[in-house]
C-alpha cells in the first residue's frame, strides 16, 4: 500500500530493531536528524541509523561508481531525484543542447524549459496503476546524473521543486565573516560594496548577515542561505591562519570534504619560487570538494575565485574582494533596476496614506520613504524602484498626482544610462524628464489616465480654468495662512478665494 505499511508488514514477520537508511541531511525534513534516531509518527517502532547523513550528492556518486554498486538505470537517463511518475522529470540542467536544432526550435520552444522534460518519465511507466505508457518519444539527450556539477540543482527532477519565479529567481544574500568586523575593530567595506554592485547588476539582495569566525555558525548560515537564494556571496576567512575557517565551513555546509587543488599549489610555487610549501600553504590550496575555480589568466593576479555550487567565496581584504568579484560580472548581469525619486515638502504622516495605497496597488514596485532632517527645501524623499519600467512610470504618475503640487520640490529618474533631473511644474517635469529617462513609455496613455483621475476628483474643466492653487490640499494650507493673518476677533471671510485676490493674495 505504501512505505509505512510495508515496514509494518516486514516487522510482523521479522522483529526489527534498527534499519539502515540512505537519508541525507539535505533531504526534505531531515535537516535536524542525528546519526541514530527513533522512528516517529505513524512509523512502527524502530531505530533509524543514518550513516550517510552528511554526505553530499557528489559523495554518493563517488561511492556508487568506485564500488561498482548497482543503481536504478533512470539515473543514466538524466534523472537526479526520483519520486512518482506524476512529479518526476529529467533534470533540465543535464539536457544536452543540439546546436543544429537550437536556432530552428528557438521560436517554437516553450518559455518554461522544464515543460520539455515532463513526458519522458511518463513514457517509461509500465504496469503502474492508473498510468498508461505514453507514445511520445523524447529525442533530446541528457547526461547521466553524476555529471551534475551544481549539487543544489539535484531536486530539479521534481516538479514540486520548480525553479523560483521571475520575481524571486535573482535573490542574493551576502555573508560577511570576521571577528574584527563583529568586534567593531574594522569597519566593513565588502558588505556595502557587494550590495551596491549586485544592485547595479540587476540582482536583488534579500539578506546581509555578519557573523564571527565560527565554523559551525558559518556552515549553518551558508546552508540556509544557499537553499533560499539564487546566489550567496561569502567574504572573509579564507587565509592560512587559525581563524580562517570559511572554506572548511562551506565544505561542512554541503556535507563534503576539502580537496587540495593542484592549480592553487602551482600558483603558490610561482608566487614563492624560493620557499618550500608548508601546511599553511596547503591549507590555502584546500577547497570544498567539487568547487569551480574561476581565474583571470590575462591579468597579473591569477589567484582564483572559489565557487561551490551557488556560493561565491571571496577574500576579506577589500581590494582582493573587489578584484575577484569582477570575475563574475558577465555571468551575473540581469535586467537593470529603474529608480525614481520624488523630493517632497511635507511630513511622512501626511503622505503615509497615499504611499500605503500605492504600495498595495503596485506589487512590482518597491516604494520607500526616507525623512530628511534640517533641510529647508524638502523633508521627505520617496523612492520607487522596479525592473518593470512601465509599472514604475504608472506608479510615479499616480504619486505625483496624489501629492499637492506645491509639496513637490523636484523629481529625479535614474536609468542604466545615468540620472535625469526634472524641475518645473508637475506636468512639464513628467513630460520632459520622464520622456528622456523612460523612452519606452506610452506617455499619452499615462496622460489620459491622469487626466481622467483628475476629472473624477475636480469639477469638469476645473484643471483648465484654475491654477494649481485650487488643489484641495493647497486650498486648505492657504486657508490656515489667512486665518493666521486675520486680526483677533475678526470673523472668517466667506468670499471664495478666487474673488478676494485684491484683498488677500494667495501665499
């Protein structure tokens, strides 16, 4: 019937006390298991012995192949994690692209590359209740499971473990390691540099974590960040001294050992031709097993950047950190962020309701509000950021029309090509500044929508006949100013503001 009932049946026939399991810590729900664990839930009572709990994906395949042990033949056909016939596909990361067919199929291929890999496993279903073998043949070729270099993609063979959506797939995290950072002895430069550069590359950083040189803490943090982010950048702790524990910690995070790389030893011999390498040099050459080394062969600095799965391991010295990060720029480049800033002469409490409504209506736009102290020209800077420039322009137009005109000091829009500053009246800044900053916009559409919203808020033709002093918010401010100027005991005038310009000009 299922695995649990099968165990119960076996236990009734043979008294079981302990079962050796192939569970690994990276399996779902197994992160907190120990080597010897009692069964729980609906399982019959027995002890689970987990001898390969901390093995990596690479360790498993090294063991199977070196010992020539039998395994399921589906692993030879591109599957890396096998579930049921309904939720298992060939791993897209192992797909071998046919260059001759690539251009021909480019227009007809589905946007989700995973959809091409769904049919094959169903086609292999034989004698499975409720599933008939499919007639469709998959002509694509796949590498065997042990060719998978990025271990974090192991479970891409499961449909329920689909890749992140376009809104989350470019999330990154930064981990800064060092006792000197945590004690305040040295100001962190690498964290701020990485946050800034990743943003320029179009990547969204979700977390910045700073911890001490503690191997277990680093390992736990790397494992957590690697599972929840597209890329993780670790800086610090890769030298030869006792407190440089980042490399063994990353190896521990992925359940693999350290491997001495001959490429790094050769570099050390070149750098130190007259010295005999000692154990501390070998420590610098020992990296997590299966790591990729990225080198700049054309530059003077040939020391490699170490990449383990989706974790980039950078030096802690700022100048070296920046040099190694430059090796990744081309591979990390994404669609850029577009930013607009509105400088407002008002208090945050007065515009909070407007920002709440804009935030709820524009999911693809990040809206920020930052109070500015001791500035006579403006008191709040509202920022709008998005990769969708059309959504950003739409949100910006609503923000401008939601603010009283006299409260807008200036509007700025930054694009990948630089900064465009906008000044003057509300409409001229929108038309002149934004048309240069966001050329793909359909401004006539935004203008019509804004005019329609204004027509709903004001009487017909009000915007054509009245200047911006008739804006409701502006009128309230002027009323308060007139009240302050009246002599004590004088009743307020009932004359409309537009008929009293000679006696009481607008402020």
